[in-house]
C-alpha cells in the first residue's frame, strides 16, 4: 500500500530540494520517498514539532504562519517562515525546549563530514589501532600496583568494568555526534548545554594535557635517572638521589624545548607505533620475569620517599581480595584513566570509511578487548613479580643493572620524550582558546576552521597522553601521559602520541596544522541507511546538506601569534617541570588526574551529553539506567577525589614507608608471605642501596 501511495504522489507535492531526485516516468520511487514522505502523506506539522528544513537543518515549529507556511526557530534562536514543501521530515518533540538543541528528527543522522567523503581513508584495523595507541602508554606501568591493592579477583573485575563503562560512554559520545553533526568533544558539549559547557570542556582538556605533562616528567625521572647512574656512576657522586632525578628531567626538558616551541609537529605522527611497541616489549619482559620467578625467592627493589633504593629478598604470595576497601577505592581511578580515549573517538569516527553505527561499534569493542587483555597481562605479571611490594611504577622494582629491564626503560623513556611535544601543543592551544573565551585575548589569526579542531583528536589521554598529527585533514593528538598511552589519528592526517591513562593524547585536534577549511557543513542521512554494515565500495546518499546556524561552529579556531606561542609554551613547560619535581610519586599524578579530570571526560560528561541530546527520544528504561549511572559516576568521582586529597603524600612504593622506619640500613623485618590474613613466616632482608649502586649489608 505504501508503494502505491508513493507512485500516485504528484511531483509538485514533494519538497522542492528533492524534486531533482524524484522518480522518472515509469521508474520506481526514489529512495528518499520511502523515508521522507511528501506533503499530504502524513499529518501536518504541529506547533512544537522537530523538523528538518531543506538547506537549513533542524528547527522547531513555533506556529502556523499561513496556509502551508510555518514559523520555525533554529538552534541559534533565529526564526523564519518556511513553506510546507521545505520541511523534509518532522516528528513530535519530546521536550518543550528542544529548539535550544541542534538535534534533528530521530529518523535522520547527521555527519560533519560526508559519508562517502574522499578524506575518509581509515579502515577498521587502522581505526582500532588508533584508539589502542591512544589508551596504551606509560600509565600501564601503574596497573600492577593497582592490581596489588585490589587483589586478583577484584582487580580483574574492576578492569573489565572500566572497559565496559568506557565502551558504553564512547558509544554515547558517538550517538551525540551523529544526532547533531558535531565532530569534536567541545562542540558536542556546546550542543548539549551551551557556551558554558564548551568552556568547561576546554578547561578540562587543558587540565588533562597539563597533568599529562607532569606525569611525563615524573616517568622520565623514574625511567632515565637509573640509566644515568648506570652509564656514568662517577659523574653524580656529589648529587643526592633526588638531585640526580631533578638534573635528568631538567636536561630532558632543555632537549625537548626546541620541538615544543614549534607550531607544526607532523613529522612525529608515526610515533604511536613506537609507543605501543615499547609498552608491548615491557609487558613481555614483565611476563618472562614473573614466570621465571614463580615459586622461587628473588630479589626486588623498592624506593623510599627520599628516592633512595632498597633491595628485598622474598617469595611472593598473591592475594585474591583487597586488604581494605579504601586501598581498592584509591586505585579505581587508575583503571578508569587507562581507557581514556574519548577525545580520539570522534576524530576516528570522522575519518572512518563507511562509518555506520555497527562499524564504529566494532572498532570500539575490538580496541577495548585488545587493550583490556594487554592491561590484564601486564597487571598480573607485575603483581606476580613484586607482590604486595609493587611500586607505583613497576620498573622501580627492578635493579638498575638488569639488562632486559634497562632496555625497556630506555625504549619507553625515549618514546615518552619524543611524544612530549605532541602533548604540549594541544595544551598550549586549549589554554589560548580558554584565554580568548574568558578574558577576550585577541587571536593572532583566524583560519576558517571549526572551533575545537585544534584539540588533538585521538589523544592518548588515557594513559600517557597526547599525540597530535598536523595536516590539512584532522590531526591526532595523543594525551599519552595521562594514563600512559599514545594515539594515532585516523584519517589522511594521522598522528599519534603517548599514553592516555598516560595516553590522553587523544584529546582534540591541533589548530597549528596551518590548514584552512571551507565553511563547516553538515550532511543528513536516513537513520536506517547509516546503521548497518555495508559492502566495500557501497555508499549512501545524503538527503540534505546545510551549514550549521550556530556561530560557534563556523567560528575559526583561535591560534596564538609566534610571540604568544613562545610565551604560553614557556609557562606550560616551566610550570609542569617544577610541579613534577615536587611530586612524591607517579601514583599521585594518576590519582589526581583519574579522580577529577578523567572521570569528568570519560564518564560523567558523555553520559550527561547523551541524557540531554539523545535521552529524550530513547526508551524510558535506558534513559533511567543512564541517569542512575550518571549519579553513580558523580558519587564515585567525589569519593575517589576525597581519598586522593588525603593521600597526596603517597610514597613511590607501598612498603617503603614502613621500611624507612627501620633503625639500621640492614635489618630483618618479619613480613610474612604477604597473603591476606597469613601470619609472618618469612624474613625480608632490607639493604640500603647507595646512590651509586654500592650495596652495603
């Protein structure tokens, strides 16, 4: 019956913008006629309905102006009178104030880049690797400590739940982007809650990338200071352990400064491969060490609060459950920040070929599965090596002269250093945009590019932090230092960067790419066409293309002048370097980052965006579940933040605080087998290790 009705419709009754697509004489109806009914085939639009206006996009019907004419309001507040033929799709509004949101009818999905755009060059394997590189980085070195505090069972469960929660919120973020046509985290926030939320997201990205730099510097001290002592032991005779670490990180900052001041870093975009490779190599080393030491007494090292090392000889017994609930709660943010890649998700979606919902969901699930297995292997291997003495950085539990571990330290340390400039760039750009938005600082230039493109898209913000690729097409910035990962941006312009737990680099695009774009456009597609899997080479046609009404979408990405760039870079470098020198351990950085900024970016904001933009049209049960989880995320974030604030003086290694109380450099303390509830039945010999590696017993 529907086919018969469509055949009988006169061409004059169809939307003017679609008449060119209308059926030829004797031909079957055009594809749009099956989903976008023409005038007279459905009830007329009512006041409050959400409509899509040909050439103008989503709007809300305010009143009937005249026969077959309607007064509509666009998301930016402008009103206009449109003819009935210009309304391609309309549906009842779930909210009375839906006109404040750029969300269109549910039957349509919106893309900032056309479905078949030639710049969509990333396939599923490349997109998966991009997200993995965003998450995996230096932050993985703290997962063994998190596992030791939770126990094997609870640690594995929390890791799996963190991965599932991240997949869900990533899918929420993609849903928000597809219902608004916004391709950056910042603009999705603006679509959901307005200018205030946009400023909040910019602030969070700045905090994320800045804390990631602090984490990078702390990791550089942990990784390269032992190597400096090993290579040139006599050179540092007059330095304390703390002095050596500060000297090493200062030299590293001086070497990195020239690259940090540059405006373009596209030459470093392939470092994501080295980031992931170095982490995998460290994981293999940990696995071999753990397997060969099982059931045998072996020597490990720990670090005291004064940064001096101690050697311990004992056999490890693993626990299944945490010793106390508070210890487990303290490390929960470390698991969550390990999967932080939400800034890279939208750029990945923008670069993905044939970006149907099923294809994007497959990318998200594959990347999370691979990353979870890698994290689980590293976490259990490190815990099996050091037991309850596991340090916040598992490599601190190995002697500095261990050949295999020394190789891993050098490889990972150099990768973090090379990725550091990719973290500085998005930090500088977001800080500048924040100054422009809050204090009215005048941009030096205004390339015609959508605001928010300067945040590194695929950021390794989850683990180690940010890698930004610069190019005329989207760039990849990895906020690797935050959680320990590196990121590669999908798409013609690809770039990668370290960890998001240390790989937070995935945060946004970099405005310094120096390329300009034509005015932003949004393409509308039928929802059922853009959801299922598609054969290679197949595509779908847009039913409409329009320019967004909101000025913020068309606004140019603010870029600092050379003088402003040098000034901001200097402030960022000096402040992060000084902060890293006073951090007790990497645990403090991950805890602060994970319990505050990462919780907001990874869990709270995506759920809030979804509840605002997609929730009104979703099933009530799902909407209630998301609302309940949103409340749970907020409460958990507050609890973790409070606990983190109480433990800002956490030592690098859990046993170091107790060992420091020993009266003599060489004492015997009853430590037991470290199993929960077990009585002390073994002795651990503590030996003070001098800064130059001389062991005095």
